[in-house]
């Protein structure tokens, strides 16, 4: 079968590789589309110690064509989107059955856009951030894949005010389509907010942005950290200062959840998929690449040149 292979010399090439066979608790999926996500960037830049050659691609949508031991054979023929540890940029991929989320009622192209970002956004707002009716919410990277969904999930959860921050002025109008009451450019944050504070803040940026965000937490507010786009330098926070204001700093790691609490992640993904299927939340696929253009797709994501979700056409 054809697959994109990242070789030892850090080059992406289309090559012929052996077709994978599902083991116990796994399914084989004929891939129609694969989603592009930040894990691809981290692999390309060497942040994950993954042996080469390696077939990247951490999310794939298609049809189940085979099952391993312990998996109900009735799943063959199901349309699914799969959260995987690699192998998505290939004609066939093997995935844990529990993380092959049924996507009935959702087009495969949109199911590929669902990927890790949709359950991540769902959990950031509902499970970790605990957004309630009347809350005010601030979301960084509001024009990105997670951000465009988190704004919608916040609105669906009853947030009274949702403010987004984007990287540049070209992204402002785009982000406004996804439930945001106000959108700021990063250079305007935090000065343009005056004295405004927020009950929930989502921060994948890190560094100075994280420090400034902590200063914008309301009493009993929750800041949820789920990435370090700008820098991996740590930010030191005083637990005593948080305690005095009843505030919480929490983190979210969907990759870890897939390994340690896969059923919990799958449950969140299923709830998020239901909201997509009923039209409450919209996945915005903004770019589609051919399999031969995987490296370009990853470079564009790494350079902040994308909004919404990018996918790769495989089947």
C-alpha cells in the first residue's frame, strides 16, 4: 500500500509499505482522509523521539475493513474517525477499536477534520474548564482548529461572554464566525481588555501570554493549559496565590488520556460527535492537500498560516 514515510534524513516520501494487520482490540481502516495536527509538527521538528522510518498522521477517517481479536465483527463497514499514534497518511491504518469513533451522519471529509481537536475542545470547555451558564471565557489561538471549536462549545455550554485572541489581523473575521463576542489580535492582549477578567481561560501559547492570562483570571477562575506554541520555557505559579483567590490551574493532555483513560476520551469524543452530527457545532475544513503534499501541510500549520482544520486526501 502507499504511505507517506518520514525517513532518517527527515524527508517525507511516498513509498510502498506492508499493509498493517489489526491485533487484539484493534480495527483496520481504509483511509479516505487524514487530519493534519500539531503532533505532526512536533514529530517533524524532533520533539518526539520516534524511530525512523515512521508513517506520520495521528487522525484518520474512513471505513473499517477488518477487526482483531475481541472486536465485534459487526463493526466492519462502519464509517469512523480514528485517534491514533501514527500511520494515518497511508491507504490503510490500524487503530485501537475504542478510539475508532463512529461517525454516522457526518461526511468523511468532516470526520477527518474532527480528529483530536474536537474531543480536545469539548473536554477543555466541558470536562476540565467546567464552563457553566453565565461564565465568561477567554480562548487563545481562537482561529485554530481547537479554538474555532472551543468557541462553539463554550456558547453551547451557556457562556455569557466568549472572547478570542488570534495571532494576526487576518484571522479576526474568521474567528468571529465561531461563537466569539469579541476577537483581539495578540498584540492587543491584555491591554485592550481594560480590567476585564474571565471565569475560564484556555491557553495553548505559554510564556508571557500564560503569565498575562493568569492575571486575568476572576476569583474562582480556571485556566486550562494544553500546549506551548510560543515557548517550552516553564512558567512558575504560586499555589498560595491561587489559593487566596480560589483559582485553579489545570492541564489537559489528550495523547496521555488516549493511553491511560482511552474509554474516557472515547466517551467525550462520542458526545462531541453527536453535537457535530446534529449541527450544534461545525467543523471548518479550510484546506485539503494531496498525499504528496503532506510536508507542505505540516509546514503551513507550523508557520501559523492556517485557520480551522487542514486535511489530506488519501483514498
